């Protein structure tokens, strides 16, 4: 009988240790998942910041390409620019015609 009680006590202690180990492993899993979530959040924030920088750089380069030459008027003077351009081309056409007739 004494041996049987010792065996039961030993099994109980083993079960207790196993239960504590299971609880500890669950706690570690929770900590690991939180750490992974924090890492993913940090990576996402880094990617977002990098994407914003790239977007800003692309916008800046796009504006450099689109920006018209300095001789073009800025404030509502586009029609004047087109008219002036048309007059120049018309004058050049007349000069070419005069030269070809006289030649």
C-alpha cells in the first residue's frame, strides 16, 4: 500500500510539472505572437515611410518634367503665349514664301 501511495504521489508531481510546463509554453507562445505582431507593425511603418518618400520623389521629378519653360507666362497668360507662338510661326511662313518666290 505504501508503494502504491508513493507511485500516486510521484504521478501527481509529474502531472503538476507537466501542467506548469504547458502553461509556460502557452505564455511563451503569447509573448512570441506579440513580438511578431510588433515586428510586423514596425516593418509596415518602415515600408509606409519609404513609400511616402518614393512617392514624394516621383511627384517632385514629375513636376520637374511637366514644368513649362520660363518664357511661358504663368497667370492666365496661356492664350497670349499661344497667340504669340502662332504669330511667330505665321511670320516665318511668310518669310519662307517670300524667299521661295523671289528665288
